[in-house]
């Protein structure tokens, strides 16, 4: 299984038996999650369509990539 196809373990340790199915998030994935948490309210999240959420996520990834390039 490719790394990007594995489930992400956000908290805790990955059990030895699951290491082929689960991985830790990359630095970029963590930064995108933080950006989304800081810029999207719960109300906005709940009112957005699947397409709107996907668009917001793609925009967040682009912004985070640009920020990470500057570091």
C-alpha cells in the first residue's frame, strides 16, 4: 500500500499490526488542518456542500504550500 493511501493517525501511537494500513500525518497535512481549523467555523463547515468543502480544502493546501516555501 502506498503511503498516501494509508489512513492517518492524528493521535496516539500506531499499533505494530496496523503499520501497513496507517501512517502519521505529514507536516503539510498538519499545517492544512490547522489552517482549516483557524479559518472555518463549525457553522460554515456544516452549511457547506461537499464541493464547497473540497474547494476550500484545495485553497487551503495551496496557501499552506506557499507559506511553507517561505520558511
